[in-house]
């Protein structure tokens, strides 16, 4: 990249935008394999349908901690040779590739849960800095196009990864296995995914240069972005006060849950709810520790992250609510698509049956369709945003996605679900680009990484809630009919669409 001679951030060429986005092909390849096959692996290893969500819980809990930490560390990192984001791209790619090689060879349910945790953590190491990378490198007028290019590569990676078990089955690879084993079609898909993940991320690492912190600061001043957030802006007393409230509330909720289950042993509430109540208490404890550290005049990453959480820009707060309901809806589909459609179309819950495994492969095909649609719609989003606005574009896309999820219940022919995937694909394309395009313009460059990590809270928290609450709804409210859980997700996505009306852009 040529030396900077002006305070205005230069426009990058199409080739430069492509180079900095290729890594997401591999990231989504791993993420796509995880989403389409992990529930299948869990059930193959003996998990009951209402226990599936809790098995996903370790991964988002890790992401909740890691994302702001990785963002904070990448903000503070700088090497003339490697930059500040690219070292994290490469380390995450190595770890995720190793996890993909091991995951399908586990033979016990607890091992699968651990491998999901390790895989998700490794993907987070690469993925979080990629979001900040676009904010670092692109002028605001190019950010929608930059995130749309990421959406394109995400779509391509997800299409191929979702189709792999189906394609390998057609090529003669075994798609069924003895109880307690993972089919070869899934195993070989994960091996291919490991190679794609590593080499695509490595391509971005070695073909892209980064701006120095001094250059980014000059761009920030020229573009009149947010002023510096000082570490002394929030008083330690606020940490103590709010931390105590959260800690007491979480402790009381945990005690009430324990009391109820002790006195209603015949019909206890799901133990997964302890994750939610304990999480509330833990958040309070983190704030108390941050307050104590600050009172001792020690400037640490924990203090900065908690302070930045309190000082989120207004637009970030508005987008956070939209993200919360959007991702709750997505997790309902990712967790329950296979069991829900197996019940609704194949009328089976037997994970070793041909009907169940045929539906499982078809869900992979459907996931490929919605990601393929997302890749195509990525080119439409910048045009639609220019004609209307970024918030209105996101609203339209989320409504289409919500309608697609609700239509799962109405389709008795599995081929009609391809139409549903068009709406979900449009929503997915926007989810991967529009919120970040709207957000990065409101963030200071020296905190781009940590704020992107904090923004991930509103992806991870709904995932935790999905893991703790959706099992309860599926078992007790919907009486095991997982298809209704997906319909509920569609309703939440439409609610998220309506909440974008609160976001105003000039």
C-alpha cells in the first residue's frame, strides 16, 4: 500500500478489497460445517433433542469473554511487518484447522462438547479482528461495499461447506454409521474444511498491508469520528453500584431456581437455567473486580473493556437490540433445523434412520441455498442502501428472513423450503454487513477492535439464552415439536426488523 500523504483515508481498489476479504471464505467454511453438522454429531453420539441446546453453551460463553479480549489486544498490537489484526487471523486459523481435524473423530458426547468449545474459540480469534479490519482499512463510503464483499465470501464458503456431506455421499462416501459414530461423509467434510480455513486466511495475511496507528489517528481526525474515550471518564463507584446489583440479582435468581427444583423434584425446571442465573451474577462480579482494580490505580484491560461497555455510542446501543433478537432467531434455526424438519417432513426422531439422515443431508443443501442467495444478494445491498438507507435496507432484509423461518412450518414438501431460504439468504447477507457498516462509522479507530468485541456480546448473549431457554420451550411449551421453536425464531427476527426504525442516519 502506498505511503499516506493526506489525512483523508484513501479509497481502495476492488482487488485490495477482495484480498482483505478472502480470509472470510475459510472462516465461514469452518463456521458452516459447525452450524450444519454439530447437532447431528451430538445426536449421533446419543444426545436427546431437548439436551442439544445446552451442549452448545460452552462455545458462546468462551466467545463472550474472548471477543472483547482479542479486540482489546489487537487494538494494542502493532508490528511494522505483521500489523495489528493479521497476527490474530493467522493464530486463529492454525488452531481452528487443528480443531476441525479432531472434531469428527470423537467417540463420546463430552468430547464433542469440548471440541465445539475449542473450535468456536479458535474461529473467534480469527473472526473478531476481521470485522475491525474493514473499519480500519476502508473509508466510510466504502464500508458497505467492504462488508458486502465479506458477505459474498462468507456465502461462498458456507455454500460449499454445507453441501460437502451431500456431495461426498453422492460420490459414494458412507452417510450412515453405527450408533455412537460419525458418518464418513461428515468426517471428510471437516478434513477439507481444515485445509480451506488455513489457506484462505493465510492468503489475506500475506497479501494485505495495514495502516499504522498514527495513520489511523490522522484519518479519524479528518473524518471527525468520535473523540477519544478516556479511561477516567467513568467513576469506579458506578462499577461497584451496578456490579453489586447484578451480583445480588443473579444470586437471588439462582437460589430461587434451586429452591423450586428442590421442592418440585417430579417436575423441575431445566438445569440449563442455572447458566443464565449464574451468568448474571458473574457479570456483577466482573464489574466489582474492575472497580476494585481501578480504585487501586491499576490500568488494566478489564477496566478498559468494562468502561467501554458503559460508554457505547448511541448507535451501537440501538444496533445491539436489533442484533439480540436477530441472532436469537438464527440460533433457533441452526439448533433445530434438522430435528424440526425431520419431525415435520420425515415424521421421525430416530437419528439412525434413513429418513432422518436424508433430512439431515437436505438441511445441509438448504443451508447451502441460503448462503448462496446471501452471496448473490451481497451485490444488491450497496445499491439498495444507496437508494434508501442502511437501516431501511436492513429492515427489509430481516422481514424477509423472518417470513422465511415461519414458512418452515407450512412446507410439507422439502423442495419448497428452497423458497424459504431465499428470504433467509437475503436476511443473512444483510446481517453480515449492514450492522457493521452502520457501526464502524460511529467508532474511534483506536478502539475499533474492542468495540467490535463488545458488539459480539449481542450475538453471544442470545446464543446463551437460546441454549438455556429454547430447550425449555421445545420440551414444555411445544411438547417436543421443534418446528414451533423455529417459528418462534421467525417472530423474533421480524421484531428485530421493526427495531431498526429507531436508527437514524443522515
